[in-house]
C-alpha cells in the first residue's frame, strides 16, 4: 500500500479550513472525518463546491427539498427529475450519515477500507466511493430507484448509463471516473444488472486514497437552459408504425398519449412535438425509424425547439 506524501499536509490544511464548518451545531473538520479528509486530498474541487448548496427555484415559487443526512435504511440520495424521483443508494453504509458540509454527507462502511459520501448540487446528485487502502474490494453496487417501468442501459459510445422510463429518456449517470491521491486516473467502468449500477474500480497499485464517482445528471428541469427528450428506438418504431396505418393524424394521437404520461418540463416539451411541429415531427419519426435510430426533441431557452434523428443515448430495445 502506498500513501501519498501530501497526505499529512493536506489533511492539516483541511482541518484548519473546515473547523467550525459544521451543520446543526456540530463542528466538523477533516481531522474528525476521514472521508472528508480523503475527498479534500483527492478532489478538493468537489469539497469546495459542497460548502454551499444554492436552492433551486422552480415555477410556483417552490424549492427542491433540503439536502440533509439520509437516515432511512436505504440511505439513498434522491433527486427530482421532471417531477419523478430518482435515487442512488449506497453499497454498504454502516450507519446514518454525517453532514460534514452543507452539500456533503459522509458515511462509514461496514469495512474500514471503504467509506462513502453523497454530494448534492442544483444540477447533479453524486455518490462518491472512497477507497482507503489496497484491501478494499474492486466492485461496488449502487441500487437505483426510479419510477415504475424504468430501465438502465450502458451507452456503448462512452460508458454513461441511461435511465429510461416508459421508453422515454429521463436522466443519465455520467461517464465513470476514478482518481488516486497523486491525481492519476484509475481504470473504472460500469455495468448494469436490472436496476443496480455496478462500478468496477481496478485500484491495484494506486496511491491511496482513491475516489470514484457515479453522478446523476438531471435532464429536462425548469432551471436547465437545454433539455433533451429522447424516445427509445422501440417507441420511435411504434409511432412510425401508427403513421403507416393511420397516417399523420393517427401518429399525432399516439404521440399525444405518450406525452400525457410524462410530467413537468418533459411533458411541456413533448407536447410541442404535436401542437407546434405536427406533421414535421412525425416525418422525423419516420426518418429515425427507417435508420434504426431514435427520435429526439431538443429545447433551448427562450423557446427554440428542434427535432432530430439521434443515435447517441438511444435505448437499444
């Protein structure tokens, strides 16, 4: 096992920087929380970002739920995407979390060679794995909670994980990364088993600690200037099939029924495909189906909408 030569100095600086930065009247420092110390050593930018969590304003003056230590048995970090909840659980947290910073909750694990953290910002929900020494496992399993009829799929191009609900793209887990105490990348990859995200981190020979990160990227939220609404290949073919039998009017009705199942901004963007674009959107469904790809709507504030045939981020079925 190798420990970075910077470890003592960074930990000391972190302890000074974060002493008195506790939440709910309990001062927390990196000296008291080894997970926070390891994160400051390897990913200080994430720690800096976690010092504040700005509230996210959405229509009707509501604000996203306050981020706090998870005390439920699943210890899931929950984010709201288009009015639907998506959660990332922890592989083996041993107890309730410690809210080390406003945007960061740390968790001890059943084995001392590993610990975990949740980070929440206005645009991302991050589950961090901290590998403290060479005895730690190389595989970590994160249960993903999502609305009924949801599926996970690893994107072939870059390793991101797509989250589809009822054959419509809802969110994604960003491409996997891991980094050691010397700043070097550590080989890592994802695979999925049903609704479980499995991350492999090949940390042998790395400088410890090592930090790895599944991060949920939120799509089609009110505060996002750009929104992507992507239909699976299967759903794209279904709409095209209705067009072949019932013409444009029939396909528009089929698309309307799909849009009615969505919520929030995703529903609003979907409705533009049949209320504004009409036949032109249906013909784009035709082009996508004929090419074996998927139909997508892209929205850019303040109201620019366009339709496309998309290969990347298409659900394969």
